[in-house]
C-alpha cells in the first residue's frame, strides 16, 4: 500500500497572499495519519492561518515531541524550520530555541500524552516562563499510537473502544494553565475551523505563551458511542463561549459598531480580538471567574470553547530576563563571546 | 438549495464535459482508458457505437468535445481527444466479427436513403441489423458525401474513408451509385415505408461582384465545387497566385489544396478580424504552418479583368468598430492573382423536392422538422445532417441520423415517433483497496502532445499525402494520462458522513465545502474556493447527520483524483464509474464494456 500524494494542480485561479504565495506553498508532506484524523484538520487550519497571515515560511519554527500529534508539523509549511524532539520535551527545546532566536514565529504541536503525562512538568515551566510561542495541544483523550489506552485528559466515565469506562480524573490543560500563570488559554475543536483559524491568528499575535487545547477526535480509537472526545459528542456538547474575530492591525477596522455584549481585546502588536455572545459577567481577563466558569461548564458535561483567558499585560521570557532585543545570531561574535578577559571580569564580580 | 438529484442520468452526464458536448455523446473517457490499456479494438468499437466513423472523425471531426474538456480549465489545453480516437482506429485489428450484421430474415419494411454521406450511412448502420431493406441512392460513383468531395485527401486518406463507409454498405445496404434523385414525387411513388434525406448542403454560396461572370470566370471558382472537382480528378492544377475569399474550414481546405496543385503565393482574405473567423483554430494553425498568409479586414469589391484575363481582385481595406459591426473604408487596393476561390459558405438545395407534396420548407430553404424526431411535415419523410438544419458538421450528422433511425423504426413499427427510449445510467464503485482504484487516479502533469506532421519540404509532393502522422506510442502514453476520468464520479452518502473535514482538507483543487445551506447564488460565494464558473453545476448533499449542514461540491475543476474517497474514514465518498446507456433504434447496442475476458462484446437487449 502506498500513501497517496496530493497532486499540485496548476490552477491559474489559486489566490495569492501578500508574499505572492498560494496556500499550497504552506503545505507540507502528505499525512500518514489515519483517514479522518482530527489532527489533519488542525494541520489544514494552521496551513490556512499562516497563508492568510502571509508569514514568510523561513521565519517559522515548528516543534514537536512524540505521538500522533507530534507527527503533524511535517504536514504543514514545508519551508519552515523544524525540530522533532524527545517525548514530552518539545517545551524545553522551544524554550531554548526561543532564547537563542526571538525573531521566529514558534509553533509547537503536542498531544495529550506528550503534554499532560510525560511532558507535564516541562509544559508547566513553559507557561511559568511565558515563552513567546503558539502551543497547540491536539487533545483526543487516548494514546492512538499504542492502540487507544486512556490518556491523562480522558473524562471520568468516558468509555474506551472496548467499552471500559475511565475512572481516573482528567487533567484539563486550561485549568492547569490558569494555575500556572499562563497568559493565553483557548479551547477549540478540530471540526470547527471558523473558530480555530482566528484563535490561531490571535495566538501568533499574542506575546507570550498561547496555549490552544484543540479537541481533535481520534477517528480510529475514540470516535465511538460513550466517548467524550468524538466528533458527535463535541458537536452535541460544544458551547462556544465566544464568537471570535481576529482583526490584524494592518487592516483598517470598518466593521459596524458591534453589539453591546461584544468585547474587544487589543493584542501586543495592535491586532484586535473581538468576542461576541459572551455570557453576562464573563471577562476573559478575570482569572478567578474564568476558572469558576469552566469548572461549572465541565460539571454540566459541556465543553467551553473559544479564547477563555488572556492576559496581555504580562511580560514574556525575554522581558523577564532582560535579554538582547535581537536574535543571538545577529549579534557579532565578538560581543556574543567577548573573550577570557571579559569572562574573568564577570567572575570577579561574583567573588 | 435542494439536494442534487444525481440519480437523473443528465446530472453525471453533464459532469463528463466531453461526452455532454459531443452531439453523439461518445463515451470519451471510456475509450481513452481502453487505449491506455492497449485495447484498441475495444476502444474502436466503443467509439463506433455512438459515432460510427472513428477513423474518419479521428482526423476531421470538428471536436466540440475539446473546447469543453475539463483539462482546459486545469492546465489550459484540452486532452487531444480527436487524435486519440485516431490512435484507436489506426492500431485496431480485425474487428469485423464484432460488427452488427443483417439478419437473414428481413422485417419487410423498405427504407430509401438519399445520399451516401455520414447521415444516411449512419441510418443504414442502425437499420440494416434490424432487418430493414435499406436502399441508398447516391449521385456520385463513390460513397462518403462531403467526406469524399469536400475534405481533401491530405487530411482524410481515401483508404480510411473507403473502409468505414464500405463496412456499412457490406452489412447489406443496397447502394445505387450515379443515381441522383431528381424528383421527390417519383421517389415517393415507389412506396418506400420511409424516406431519409441526407443530401447535405451541397450548394456553394455565390459572390456577385463586378467581373464575376466575365470572360475570365474560368479562374473564379466556388470552393466546395472546386474541391469536388479536385477530388474527382477533374482539376489538377491552379495558378501560382491564388486568393481564397472567406475564412471558414472550407477556405482552409481550399488554400491548402491550392498549395498542392501549383499554388506558390496563396492568400486567404478575411473581411473581419481574427476573433470572428469561422475556421477551427487548429485548421488555421495548419494552414499558417504551410506559409499561407491570412489577411484580415479586406472586403472584396470586384474582380479585375484585363483583356479577358483575371489579373487581380480589388478590396476595400476596412477598419471595424468594437464588436465588428460597422466598418469604415481606409483605402482600396488591388491584389494581383491568377485564381480566386470563393469559400463564403454553403446552403441547401431542394429544387428537386416538389412543393406540393406536403413537405414544408422554412427560411433558408431548410425543411420544417421536429428537432428531436427529425420528421418532416410529411410523416414518412425524415431529414438529417446538413440537409436538416443547414451546414453543421459530421458528428452532428451522425447524431441526427441515430435519432432519425429511432424515428423511422418507430414509424415503421406503428409506434408514435415521439415515444422514444430514454437514456439510462449505471454507477459502479471503482474501489479496489485502501488506496487503490480500478482507474488511474493520479493527476499527470504532462502537457498536450504536439501532433507530428510530414516535413514542409515533402508534404506538397502529392495531394493524397496525409500531413498528420498520428501520435507515436510515447505521445499516446502521455496523452491518455492527461484525461481526468471525469466519468468516474464522486458519489456521496450523507448518512455516513461524520464531518471530520478530511475530504475538504485533502482536495487539491478545493472544490469541497461543508457549510450551512443557502440558495445557489449565495452558496457559490461561500465555498472553499468561490464557484464562479456558472456553466458548471454545484452539487449539494442531503443535510449531514451531526450538524444538519450540507456537503457542497463545485464540479468545475474536480480532477477526479479520488483523494476525497481515499481519505474518507467512513466511505461516505466513493468513486463510481458512470456509464450512459444511450438508446439506439431497436436498442441494439455494441457495448465495448465487457467486464470479463471472453464475453461477447456484442449484446442484444
């Protein structure tokens, strides 16, 4: 059996972005995931997002760990930098890469196993440090590569493909993020690109760690009756907290004045996120009420999606550590490594 | 929108652009796949079922299929459908045992066909196997009609024409050569059960200008008459400087024939700019390749005759307004020449049909007909081909004739002629495995293959030297893979869809969308890629189970790669081969579609 290839059809009408690239230029290799995997939809959303943002492919770094989810960076933006790290260690590699070159757009793709089991410690510190990157957690509640055991995000009572219910409490990455001081927390669904693409754009615009927990059904091991992460369950239980709009700062904003219940959050780079249908009193900047709200939804068996929490006033890892303004690669070697005399002087200061 | 009714054969038929555009609805992707498999006999027979003359049409068809071909919308050039047809014809073996034959016992009905051109021969092809006694009355001593007398041999060799006409005559049609019908009244008196008129549009249009009928009129020719004289060997030379008036396909045949009869300086004179030329673009190309000049914006005014000798022709050089409706004269020029050939059109000639027989004629000397049944106002007389609605082309003549044959069969069997058998279809899954299909589904990026021609230095040596050499094996292998298999349809079952978006994400031309329903105008703007080709349908599913949204497919540039079906986890998408079952007189079909080796290719249902 050979894997199919997506042919390049030379249609004259393919739209181009500001860089003169088509959406096909933001694609990667063909996916070898199962047909119908939610991760492939996330890939398509990321492809479309970078195309629409006109991000130069060579200024993107895509990172991942191990798992079905961690295969996906191969499937988008073939011209980007990439690093496929050890299991659960994407966060550490990303931190190092970001420290060395703060000028790239970092996107890390991980899964519920990679992030919430083996890698949970690293993820926690990544959030504490507020590393400027997009962290996509493709969450399907099972270990797909090892044939469908429950992962740390499986809900109590959710049934495996063989009918056995899960009895261990799940870790909710959003709740984890709230307690770790994360500054951008969103949840979405692979089957809802209308919501996911604006969220991804906002995550790129956010300065700091932007975690998007994307419920991405495992079509092979977790798309059955009794699963709480199936396509059907999501469609029946998804509660969109927020209708989102992403308005890049370059564009003139000429939309009609929005409804009274709409809120606007200006991102660091001047772009705006707009929210509609926000329930009374819901403020995505108020950590305490957000926490309470999500817990309440969860108890009702509902899955709140949208940009759930954002804090645009915090510092990212570079500000906290007072690092140089530019990438280390752009600093002349003589300054980056000023020699043994400078080192001796530094050591002298610590005596 | 309402869910698309794709159980109506017309829906999928329209997706197969070439087949829909072909007047005879030839199963183009079907025979191209057979060529790809090296099954030339089967490819030829599948062709012959609908178009009767694959060898002839593979050279001189007007190819309505090619401008319609989906490949044009993908990479700019259609599949070379016509020339692939020729490949099947050139490489076929002996197929005589698969052809229909006349039954020993006749059905007692006598039918007269006037003219032995493509229309009449097709009627004979359809009726002889049903037991009709068919008599063909031909005014010349050879069969073929315009294919014989108006198409020069360097485009259509006599042996190809002879073979495909003779095969029908040999089925058992009684052909009378040198037998022009001079009176319809006399023919009617012979008590045929039905008469079919397939005499073409044999009269070349005249250009009445000063000097036309002076002494030099021997050097002023009417195009189709002149071509006929060349075909029969009555004319074998022409002056060195020749002007062709008119720029249709006949003009192209006249100018290229002139080059082979001694013409050195041959010019085609057009009144209007190039975009208004009637000739097919490829015929213009072939003429220009032979160094024939095509001069635009020259309106003929008079023949210049000095001392009884044609010395030139006077033209107004004109300038046209936008849309080329009105012109202004810039200057007047005389272009010297030795011969002028008038190729400005042809028309019907029915002086032999008496007007008191009940056969009514309308404008332009064309008979009043029912367009579907081709029955005239005299119920036992039918028309087809150019004889019916004025000059069209061979493939239209064949299509008319199939239709007329159904009418004649009904008429002779006492069935109302408008009670016609309907087309039906079959859809069969092409799935062979996880990622395997029984057709070659991979998009092939080859560009259209260039036809090889005899070198310019050699091709004028003889008038019967065929210019086109046909595709070689490698060209054929590449060209067949350019076909997008539009007949292998994307079939969708809404009830199985889990809305995972896999098909939408994989589609290389972004022709799929899941969205909320709306009216067509609105939906067309809300798709993954806007559906702005209004000639192409958008397909809409039943509401999907989970969200009640709908799956929408824009047919426009679907390359039928099957990736949607390959990526679908629930087999909601499938690739299913569409076959149109076209009814012919007496439901007598040659199915070049046999599934198992050893099956008879011929079935009678």
